[in-house]
């Protein structure tokens, strides 16, 4: 997590501790990354509707990434980063969309 914070040291922190669900196309998956950014190592693929607990989000330019914990069936939580655009924070904004928020 420390390396990820170094990468985004120039980004603006946005506090967002909340429960969310993965959104987008119902047939697609979202990726949880080790660090913010699509070039980072992939931690896990998340299905549409998967529950995610965000810790905080950072914004840099056009991208906003959220540090998150995803609890698996075994109860263990996996930590990583997910694009905020792939999350629904319960504003009734669920559905078959590509362009989120």
C-alpha cells in the first residue's frame, strides 16, 4: 500500500469510506489492482454486483482510484485498488452502462 501512495503522491485525496458494488455491463468484470492504475499487477477479477468496501479514493487528472477491500466466500479480505468509475455507491445508478459517473 505504501508504494501505491508514493505513486499517487501528487494526486488529490478524496475521503470515501463506503460500501459499494461493482457496476458496468452485467457480462463484464472489474479488476482489483495491487496499485492504482491499469499497468499494476492484477489482484482479482470482480463480477458485476460484487460487494466492495472502499477505504479512500485518490484523484489524479482524469482518473480516480479507490483503495478497497473485497471479502471472499472464505471471509478473508483482499485489498487493492479499483477504478471509481466501476463502482456504484448506492445512488440508484446500476445498470448496463459503459460510461459511469
